[in-house]
C-alpha cells in the first residue's frame, strides 16, 4: 500500500512485526530521516504513518518530531511498549495520533493494525475528521468518582476517544442509569456514604442495566479488598496512579481496541 509510510531504525525495530507489515502490505519504508521522508512524499500521497519508537537513539527522536511537523495533517501511529510510549505523551495528545503496543503476537497485532488501515489509510482529511469524530464518540463512558483531580485527568484522557458523562456519587449513578445506558462504567472503589462495591451490587441487581461492563477505579493496595470487589465480576480494575497509556489501554481493551 503505497500511501502507508513506515519509519524505523534498523537496529531497533521489532523484526517480527516489521517483517509482517513489510511483507503483507508493501508500504514505503524509510529511516528516521527528514530528507527520506520528503522523498517519500514526492513519490506520492502519504495517508498513514507507522513509526517503531522502542529504544530508538535520541537523534531518531528528534528526526521523528521533524517528520511529524512535515506531515502535520497525516494520522500517525507509534509502535512501542507502554513504558517507551511515556516519553511521547505530548505527541499522543494529538487528534491524529495512535499507538500499537509491543511485544505482541502477530495475530493480535494484525487486528489492531488493520483497524487503523480501514479507518485512516487512503482517505481524504475531510473523511478522516468526520469518521474519526464518529468513532471517538460512538461509545459512552460513565465516570463515577468524587475526586475532582481524578475526574479532570480521566476526562482529559478520554475526551478525544469517547463520549464521557460524570457523576459523583452512588445515588447519582443509579439515577443516571435509569435515564441512559452507557457502554462502560468506571466506578470509584472508595466513595463516602455508599462505596463502589455497594454501588456495583445495586447495578447488578437491576435487570435493565445489570449487564453494563464496570471497571473499578482504585487507589487501594490491599489485594484482599480488591479480591472482594472482583467477586461481583467487574471487567477488572484500574489503579488511580496509572499513567495515560496504561489507563487508555485498559479502557480500550473492554471494547476490543
């Protein structure tokens, strides 16, 4: 696919994943070099960029940022482990950014890779904006938390990908569910008056919304308390000290992204 550009440092790209992309999709491949990127563009339109950024040298990081300025309206995807992605947090805040986690089995990687191809490769920028906005807001997440700092962080992390509603108590949560059914509830484990476990028990007891996926938000390090909560069969839990990448990865996994 000549409109796909893959950027990699030969010594640091994941060989299995790189060979899979190269052999199956025949993209244009360059090093982290602004001049090579300019040549690739002169050879034809680029609609999607993939960059292997795991443990790349500092000069490659500089070149990557120059290249992304050059392709300022093109959607791009960083391929790396969750730890390596932390240094690119500013890039991942952009509406045109995506990421794929490695190490990963080829079959698992293939599904997410082809999702990006289907939604972003070979389309006009107007198409991308329209479809991206529709995809980002196709699912509704309800945040239930009384901590304003946590709510602000989670809202900022989620707002470019999902619809988000916020309530601050168990009572408000149940009242909301009686009016609207979200696709996922992120539920604070510890709240005053009625805690997360009690709230989840109420959610599970009402047939009309008992099947809504629920994930606990917790700062609790006591695994006995966490295990108690897991008896109610939530989708899992997210530690409140998780970084943006880990947080979004867990949320996306609920929807199979």
